[in-house]
């Protein structure tokens, strides 16, 4: 069982465990230790690691302190500066780094932060590797003395890495021209704010940017992919054709149409799957989604002869199933999309470009491309919890879940899980009847809140 790593790296409140100075420094030491054998096999004295960060107030000191730990462990470290998470995955893979590290808490509030790790292949580390690193982190945390964060010299950012990442995105959609399009782009005051204006400046069109002035504390604040209604409203206000919105580290993307409608990851998966199928690129006519994807997506894909598989929540688990089944497309309802022929990890900017390219090639709007997607009513209730005790071991919670499953039977779905990145239990109910959906969601949520709520 992992204690530090969740579904997307190490995450917590900056300055407190597990993001206190001792642990952050120990992560650097442990990662250098873990990478040393592969570096020596390639004839190098120590591993090479590339770092990136988002716009949070705490990201610079965490990045500098982790780099100090890496260097103390014998690693050579370079910084790409403020870049989206997928930029580090791309750079680690293409430049022969032994690992890439991103300092970001993605969609979380500004007080939080995190450490995401990528291997030399540009993919997130397997659970087993993270578990092995954890053991070394704990050992170093007990024996190593971390320097004071304010005494650690700031790393010098290398801007050419961001330039290379932008060029790679443009290369993925050769010939894309947005002339005549009016588009709204919400950068969530996060990493996309440093990249998206440069990217879209080369594509033509009339692009209005929202939330591109990060101040360290406004990342994700009432904006970005957590609040897609904001960009949807802006589309109507500006008379635009569509809107694009990213989360704090820009590894996911949601869209908005001209009728103030939000286009989530399920709808994007449908559009992309049918396009790849039409071009003979959808291997096995398979798409990998997650347990959170709507039953309506499964039905729409089936009408096109496409089989939808469900993986556990988390893009790492989607990718694992994709690799097992040789699938060409996968993703999550939240907007993490995986195009393995184009990138090694989910990339919100890439997803946006893929959809824009699809619209340009077909001459159809997103509404036309998803017209037959009939979404089952779905509700997600988040409950703050003090501990993550197995829910099946709590009689009242288990009984409420069992009652919902029996009542809904073939007319809905019940998915209850703990968040891998926050102290939350998530209750998702999907049903033909909105009344039944709300009743069972609230019943389960109340049972969890009574037993585990803070």
C-alpha cells in the first residue's frame, strides 16, 4: 500500500507533510538513488532529470528544494520553468532524461501542491516503482538534513524547452488554420497561461484569453476546467463558435459550444473515436474510458460499432488498459484524453488542437458531431472525509450502496470511490430517473458523512 503517492503523484498542502521541506528534499534524494543504476548502465556518472512547475506560490521553493535533493544524490537537473505537465513528459522522452518531475497540484486550490514523476519513456511511473521510491524516501527523511528552503538557490529556467514543446504541438496538427473562427480560451491562471497565447498566435483566428494573469494564489479560482460554465458563458457573451478551458497544469481540457453547452471528456472521446475509426486508425474499434464515463457514451459508441472498456479512475490506469488491449484512444470524463500516436500522456492543449483540427476537416460543429449522445442523468457528490476506511467495512455505508444497486439494477450505475488526490469520497449515481438518482446519491453521501465526515 502506498502512503505518499496517490493516483497522480504526491499531493498535499504546501509546507506540511508530505510537502514539508524534509520530505521534499528526501524525494529528490530518493529519486536520484532510484535512477542511478539506469544512468550507470548508459555510461553516465549520474542521472539527468528535467523539472517543470505550475504557477502556485509554493511551486518555486518546492522545485528548488527538490532539485537540491536530486543534486545531492548525484543527479544533473535542468528546469523548463512554468510549463504544462505534458511538456515535461514530452521533454523527458525526447531529450534522453532519466526522469521528469512536475511541481503541481493540477486542479486543486492554490494552497495545495504536488510532485508528479515521469519516467524516461514520458509516462507516469508504475505503482510498483512509486512504492519502491516511497521506501527510499522514508529512509532519507529519517537520516538526511534538508536545507532551509529560503537558502536554496533558485534554478535557472531554460526557455528553449517551452519553445520545443509548442513546436511539437503544432507538428501534431499540420496545416491547422483557425482563420474565421472566434474562440475563447480559459487558462485557469495556471501553466497554460505561459503557453496557450504563444501557441494560438500561430494558428490565426480571433482568440480571446481568460485568466492568464497568475498571481500565485488565483490558479483554478472560479475558472478553468473545474468551472467550465465560465467559459461557456463567455462564448455566448463574445459571440464565439467555441470555448476551451484547461485545469491548473493543462493536462486536461473541456470545451464549450455556441449554445452555452459544456462538452466534457465523454463527448470528446465520442468525436475522436469516430474520427479515428473513419480514418482507419482506431485499432480493434476499441476505446478505453473509466468507471465514471456515462452510459450514454457507451451506447453512442456501440451504434458506431465501437466497444468501450472501463478502467479504474486515473489516466495512468486508462493508459495501462490501452497498452494491454492495443487501443488507440482513451480518456476520462474530466477531460484527460490519451492519444498514444501523438503523446505519451494526457495533454489538454493537444486535445484542444485535435478537436479544432477535426472541426476544420469535417466542417461540422461539436454539436453536430455529438448530436446522438444521449446522456443519462448523473450526479457526483463529494464528501470530505477524515480517513479513507474501506467502505465495505462500514455497515451503514455498505447497506446504502447495496440498496442503490438493487433499486437501479439495469437502469443505472453506482460508483463509490475515494479521490486519489484529495481527502474526499466521491459518490456517483447514474440513472434513467433523476428522482431515484438524487435519492440514492444523498442517502449514500449522508451515510459516509455520518461515519467518516470531517
